[in-house]
């Protein structure tokens, strides 16, 4: 566990451990939950499909393509839950493969009308 006060910035880093320098890492989704085993019932989205959902979320520069750094303000799920758990999904792509998910950024998925 990592202990922080409310509204304190929480800094995170995700690292890709590979000897291949032609890989890049992309933070696709990060969701918080008060339950470490349930990330669907009561959740808070920090980032979804590359789109930032939390106004305190910010990404930071990294000199390495296989490292992503980001931060957000610590928060709580009301007073009934003493802990917040984070689940993040990251994508690994080939460097300079501009058609890959890593280079698409925020992807809004719209529902299509299945009318006539």
C-alpha cells in the first residue's frame, strides 16, 4: 500500500521491461475502485480509451518510450471506504507505427444508429 493524504498528488510510473528499443508504451485506461476485486460496480475513471476523465490527471515527460509517468490528486470514495485501488490498462506498440493504438490518443467511441 501507498499512503497519501487527500488532495495530495500521487505520482505513478509504468515501465516496459524489454530489450527491444523500438517499443512504445501508451496509457489507455485507469480506473479507481474501493474494492480491489471489483472494477465495475463503484468506480471512478481517471482516463478511459486515452481520454482524460479526471481534471487533476496529468502526464509527465519521460526520456524513454517504454516509460509513462502520470499523476492525479488522491481522493476517497466517501468516508465508508478507507482505501482506493487503481487498475490501469496499458498498450505496447511498435515505435513509429502511426496506425497503432499508441498514436491514436483519445478515442471516443460513439454508438451508431441502427435505423433503417
